[in-house]
């Protein structure tokens, strides 16, 4: 079987001593930083990126994906124990997870989250391995028009998924696209929006924007809030779920894994969509929906499995087409570029050991999370008790050095401050920053493919409508816009976010 | 009935998008535009900027209504954290190459540490010592980030 031989390549690459070590280091560091309140996976990955610069590409990617899963799990831990979700995908976990913690069942919630995540991770790894080859063959048929249409679909999906005002989310996407064009235009050599600054000729680093907006901006907003965390009051209780917990959870875990795997592949999707969907499905299927929000273990098991499955399958568009599905994948693409890998369908055939190694290490990373987290829950609880006034100067230092080490340029650190203040402004104006980051990363690719498609069609814009694949993708994007414009569905969307 | 700004947040957001869009398309109009077939450097950003400005205008108009309702209360800006966190990082960036990682870390911790509503000076001193030791060990030696440790 082809699949088995592919997986064998991956096992060879992933199960070397050093790569296992990097995977372990990534998962541990990711959990360590991700568990800190107010730090989501985006900020965690951006902060830990410099750690991977010196590594060979395969090891670096394995470590980065380890960091991602670790950060995701750390975020769930913070959500359950102190009701502070690091990012949107663990918002749902807060509802029943924190309610369980208040009843002294934090251990069971954390346990089922780890076990469900591991199961979902295993399923999703298989999905990625099975789907990758046919999708890559399919992706080779994509011309510039199709890539353009796919990116438009991705951006539209990101807008639909953004919390709050859709119009402002569209505007944020466009602002991101504009920011992405800063620097020398590859086609004409013309410098755009650089204000004559040589430091801007290569464009703004995505680390600068993500650290500024998601790191410094968040810190300022956190400082303004009068936050009180009652960690001391939380008793972890027994960690392994009871037989009754398992009986209630196994179906939600199965459904969550399926939903998460499916929704994770969508551009704009990723971990968050799956966890929202799973929560709503479980609530609807429950015999007694009123238990939800009051510590129903199904409300932890389902969404936690879904977000882990989604986190993993969102690698598919990145590895197969070179398109980031969400802000985390946007960071991954940047990391790949730093190591000289251009993401796209050719990676699979040109660097099989890297491609399959990363996929196999996804499963390894999940296994490590399970082994690491259950015994270490006590440590994470202690870490959560560290007061914020001690924490944030440390985070600032990591941000400074992390940003500096990308290009060894102090200018980047100053620019990060500017984006930090901008990020704080966005929070104040209720403008979601995630679409901005996605637009920023896709900006140059979108322009490049638009130009190429128009050149091939000799300036005829109908090329996007006459090619069937491109037409289908654009129709899908249009359908999404129509769906969210319908007042009834818009109300449902608001309810969904309000529930979250 | 009066014309009121119902949502000051959205008005600011709208203005921000308008300004960014106009600035973007203004700058883009200075670059070669080319044609639809051979797009120049200015074509795509000009289009983006224009659409962004229009969207901003819609956001702005939407926030102003003819109504008797009281405008929504909005929360002010927290100047102190914004200024002190920003200043701490700027000081770090400006001094680290001359004075070294240790002193820059101390400066960063002391300046940005005052952004919290609860300042404990002794704790900040201790924290800055721990952080600079950690920074030197992990970043300068461990990861080889090219930054001097002490004053040049």
C-alpha cells in the first residue's frame, strides 16, 4: 500500500532521537507558554519561533507543530482552571470546563480533554495522511485563476468566522492585504509604501505584526482590565475520568473528531469552527440540554476533540497547496519560508521525508501531550497562579528578543511597538485582528495570482468565471456571503458567538 | 429628534479605515498602474485602498443615526499601560546594542513594570535580575542571539 510506504518514510524521519526530542521540547514549551493566561497559540508560536531557527527544516517544523498542539492544550487548561481562554477555540471549553472545575472536577475535565484530544489527533493524522496525496494531485491542476478564487474563498470564510461585525472584519482583511504589499514589488522592482526606509524593502515581517497585535496589544488590554483569578480556590480532584464520564463522553469524542477533521480543512477554518459546531451538536443531541453550561462533561469532550482534530487537518491546505487556512498556519508558512521551503504541492514529491515526517510527528506530539499533561497538571496549576504583574514583563522581553532575532534588526522591535498600540486600538474599536493577519499573509500571493491570471487571459476578467473550478470556488464564497447576509442566519450566528 | 453618534467606536473605526484606504490609494496612484492585462505596481493597491475607504465610509455612516436614543457608553483608553508598555519596549530597543542585554532588560522591566496598577518596586528589581539572568543564559548563550551581554 502506498499509504503505508509513505507513513514508513514519515516514521523513519520522525522517530530519530533528535526529532523526538524536538517534538517533546516543542510540546512542553508550547504547553508552558500556552497555559499562561491571555496567550493564545498565535502569540505562543510567534514567541517561540526564534528557538527553531537554528534547526534543520524537518526538525524545525516538527517542533513548531509540537508547539502548536501544546499551546492549544495549554489554552484549554487555562480555560478550564481559571476561565481565561487564550484564544477563540477554547472559549467553548470555558463554559462547561470551568463549571466542572468549580464543582471540584477540574481533574476529570482536564483528563477527558487530554484523552479526547489524543483520540481526535490520531483520527486527524490518518485523515491528513489519506487525503494529502489525492489532494496534491488535484492541486496540480490549479492555475493562477483557481488559486486566486481559493484565496478569496479563504478570506471570505475568515470574515464569516470572525467574531462581531462582518463589515469591520471585511475592512480588516483589506487593511491586512494592503499591509502585505509593503516592500519591493517582485514584478516591477518598484518600492511600495516603504517611506524610503531600507528596513521596509523586504516588507513587514509577519512576526512583527503578530507579536505587536497579539502580544503587546493584548498585554495593554489585559493591564487595563481589573483581572482577578481564583486559582487557589480550584481543587483539581482526581485526574482520570470515572466510568460514568467515559460512558457520557465516548460518543461526543467520536462526533467531535469527525466534525473537527472535516471543518479544519476549510480555508478560514481551523480549530475554532469545529469546537463551536461540536458544542452545538452535543447540546442539541443531549437528552437534557439544560445541563450544558453547568458542568456537562460532553461539553468538554466534544469541543476539545474537535479543536484538536481541526488544528491538525488545517495543515492540509498548507502542506498541499501552500495556502494558510488561519492565523496559525500563516505563521507556519512564514516559518517554512525562513527555512527555504516554499509550501505547495511540490513539497510532497520533492521533500517526502519532511512532509511525511511532519505528519507522523503530529501523532507523536499528541501521544506526548497525553503522557506529559496528565502527570504535570499540578505544575500547570502552579504556573497559573503566577500573578500577571510578574508575568507580563517576562512576555515583553520574549517578544523583544523574538522579534529582534528574525532579522537582527532593532527597527523591527520599534515597529512592533507601533503594531502593539494599533492592536490595542483594534481591541478598543472591537475590530477582530485575525482577518488582518490572514489578509497580510495572503496579500502578496493574491496579487501575484491575480496578475498572472489576468496576463494569461489577456486582460479579460471573465477568466475567473469561465474556468469551472475557479467558478465553483467563487460561487462557494458568494454563497457564504449570502448566507451571512440573511437576517435569520445572521441571528443564529450571533447566538452561536454569544453562547461561546 | 437629533442626529447622534450612536456608536463612537464604529465612528472611529470607520474614520480609521477611510484614512488608511485613502492614504493607501494615494500612495499607490504614484506607482505605475499598467493595464488590466499587465498590472503595474499600483493597480492592485489602488483598488484595495479605494474599496477600503468606501467600506470605512459605510461603517462611519452606519454609526450615525437620526434617533432619540442615548448614545452607547464607551470605555476610555487606558493611557498608562499603553504608554508605559510601549516606552519600556522602545527603551529596550534603543539601549540594548550599546548597554547590553542585562541593563536593557532591567530598563524594560522597570519601565513597563509601572504599567500595572499595583507597583511593587522591590519585586520588580528582583524580577529584572531573574529575567536578565534568564535572558543571558537562554538567548545570548543558549540560542546565540547576537546581542552584547554587557556595555560595549
